[in-house]
C-alpha cells in the first residue's frame, strides 16, 4: 500500500465481535492526497491462534503457508519502490497490472468441501480466508470522503 501512497490508519481488534482478525485501514493521510483519491482499503489478518482445534489450526497454517497472493513481478516492484523511493510511471503502470492479479477470481478452492465445512464450523471467515487462492474480499465501498452523501444518493441511481 505504501507504493500507492497509502499509510496504515487505526487498529481494530475484531475478536470482541466474534471475528478472528486484526484490521487496519490503509489510505492517503494528507488532505491534498485525500482530495485526489479518498480510496481506502481495510486489511485484516486472520488470527490462527484463535482456532481452538489444534489439528485444524495446523491444517489452516499449512494451507496458508503454501499460498502466495502476489505475483513475483509485484513483489519485485515493491522491492524496487522501497530501494529507489518510488516507481517510474511505467513501473507504476506495471505495478497496477500486477496488483490486479492479486484480486483475480479463482475457480477452484485450495481445500476439499469437507475441509471447508470443518473450517467453517470454527468460523465462516476462517473457511473463506483459508479455502481460496486469493485474498478474502469482504465488501467494497464507494471512493468518497463523505459516505453519508453517497448513501443518500444511491437510491437515485438504482
């Protein structure tokens, strides 16, 4: 997210709500940058230590250990951005294309239906995070600084 000028803002422990994750939001932090792009991404990390069944926890860890959600080129570009203090325009365009691959839909799961049921019995979010090749996308929100205005206008646009 730093490659895109986004910084972590806030920390949310969702375990009191029964959701086994820590979360933070990444967004621009300067007013001028927010006016250009108020986009934000809430990112969560699954807390495997909250899986009560030790065998199921070990299984989930082994599945996640095999997963790489970023392309090799995206990782190269992140490293390059860190070393040179940013990316050139061409590198940034390449980075966006590579980053989009992170969110590509996958037609198959990484676990069997029975394994998914076992994970889901612990918590549905655990199953959704572990069972698929890419990141779990919870929901998308409009790109705005004033969500109340957007929500009020939504019915007008169907």
